[in-house]
């Protein structure tokens, strides 16, 4: 998988420009771009599980905040408050450097994924909660009148409607996640930003390294935006 | 007299110390059509919602086919609700589902039909209410009358023993009222047991076996349309209420 991705990206961002501009500065084609491509692959490895597990966890947390008994609802709210109320960098540092004190030792990759997932789920929970409370009470009554249980009502009637309403907000959070995945370097996991920084400080070509790094993020976010637009169009148009 | 299918005893309900229903009792026989009339805020909707426990009464007892229903037992309550269909004033269709899916979802998720069985059954009910060509429409694409007919199909698909109708036509444009009333008439002709709150007096007079006049949470008068609405009953509360609505009453 990794090899396939890298040969595709290398051909795209190194092979093609080289073909049209054979005189291109080898700093780009030999040093910067190959390393950024590896970083991009690592970033995607972080973003996809964090975004998807975070979204599902957020949907569960948001539902618990809205519908569970007061104790569970309050616990979910406190969870959300803690993760939204403290800096993500600090959360990552605690997970990676702090937890070994309890004999929990995580690889940099897992520490980063866990940190991102927990943090993003706290934000997603708020978007979902907002959408859940916006669904009219009558929808619940209609389901109860047909013999639906509370759980079946939330799962089949309320959540599907709420997720459609929450999608723009949730998409926004995924775009944030793409950018704050750059914090993984603080737990020594070298994704896009980590690799960009490495090259910049080794070669002192700071401006062009960071400028191209920024273009990579723009590219990632653009793809995510397109996907989200597609989802919104196909799901939201049903209402 | 045969055993009543639904028996309501001494239902009381207060909201914020204001009494909405006070000590209401009545029986419904199989195939009987009861019509609830009376001023808005008089307790008709609350009574209907108490009947299938969308609102829990403070006291009183509801028995269905001779068994007292205990709403604190979720399984028993859900089983009872499946047999008591409810039609709401504002339709309350599931906004994210098509007309067909609105009917199939409870069949599939509550009665555990397969997708194919549920679709067949739903098409049958949608045809009954005359909407076989609107199955793929979402609620937002349907008129008020069509939405209400989908909601009737949705309730009928559960094979209810009794149907509760909460002012089914009062949210409709005048020209759409008839299409819904026709469907209800069809059900009445087929012998469906119904309790219906309505302001459509002409219609009520036609189909009701008994009219309950409800005001301030109690039954003020009850009797057949004939008894309550004929000229000789000019002093009855029902008669004056109907006159005030500008409805021509009296035997036809």
C-alpha cells in the first residue's frame, strides 16, 4: 500500500515536473518532495482512523449527552469539557510522555491517533448534540406511537435526521483535524509537518520548504472538502 | 352489552398544577366510532395522548381487551402501542424517509418484517389511501392532505385494533380536507374502531356512534349525534357550541 502510494505521488509531483522542466532544482526532486510524500502518507494514516473513529465516538457521546440518564449524560458532558478545554498539545504530551508512569507505553503513532480521536470526538459530540436537540419532539412521539423503543427511535428516526443537519459542522471539524494532525511531531511521529521541518532545518531552505508544505495541506483539505460536498449533496438533498 | 375493547377509568392529568383532565371515564366497543368535540384547550388532544401513553396520566386506569396496561413495563407498553394507531394533527411523518419508507420502517424495525414483506404491505396501504404513485416522494414534496394520508397508511400497516385521530384535518387547507375525510370514511365503513377529535361537525355527525363533548377536562355531554344535535336539544352545550361554529346542525 505504502509503496503504491509513494510511487504514485512521486510520479505525480516529481516525475511530471521533471519531464517538463528538466533543469529543476534537485533540492525539490531529490530531497524535499520525496520526504514530503512519505510525510503525506503518514499524515493520511493518522487522519483517516482519527476522523472516522472520532466521528462515531462523537455521535455516541452526543447521543448520551442528550438522551442518557443524568449521570451518564453529565459524564459525557464533562468528558467533552475536558478535551475541549485543554490544549491538544498538552493532551498528546500526557498520553505519550505521561502515561508510561502508569506502565502504559504507546508507540508515537498510537499515541497520536488516540489523542486526535479523543479530542475530535469531543468537538463532534457538540455538533451532533446541537443537531439532535433541533429535531422536533413530534418525530419521537410518532415513533413511540408506532411501538418503537427509545433506543430504536434514536437509532432509526432521530440520529439519521440529526446527522444530516450536523454534517456541515462535522465536516468543518474534520478539516480542523487535518491541520492539527501536524501536532503529531510533538510525540515524535513524523508526518507532513515533521518531515517538512526536518528538511527546512537541515538545508536552511526554510521559505520554499514551508511554502510547499502549505500547498500539501491545501491539497489535502481540498480533497476533503470535495468529498464532504459530495456527501452533503447526496445525503442532504433527500430532505 | 359485550365487553369493551378499550376501557378508560378515572383518568386525571395536571400540568403545573393546572388540571387538564379530571376524572374521565368511558368505554369503547369493537367497531365503535367515538368523536371528541369541544373547545380548543379543553383536553381532547391530551386525552388521546394519554390513551397510548405519549403522556402519562397522573392516575386512572386504561384497559385494553380486558387487561389493564402498565406503562412502566416497556415491552408491554410497546406491544399495546402497536395495536393503537395514532394520527396526529401535524402528520409527524419522518422527514428523512420517503412515503414508502415512512410506512415500512415500523414494519421492519418493530414488527421485524423482511424488506420485501414490508414493501408489499406498505404498497397495499398506500394504495388504499390513494397514494400508490407517490411512494418515492419525501414528506417535503407532498401536500398536507397527502402527508396525512401517508400517516394513515403508516398507522394502518401496523394492523391496529383501534385508531386514535387527533384533529386529522385541522392543519389542512380547506380544499384538502375532503381527501382525508374520505379515507377515514372508508375505514369507518370497514368497521375500524376509532376515537377521533375533530371540529368537522358535519362529518362527525355522519360517522359517529357517540359524541363526547369535552370541556375543561371533563365529559360535559355524551350521546349519539341524534340525541345531542337535534332541534329539541337546543339547550345542550353541544348544540350551542356547534351553532357558535356556524355549523348547521339538526337531523338530515
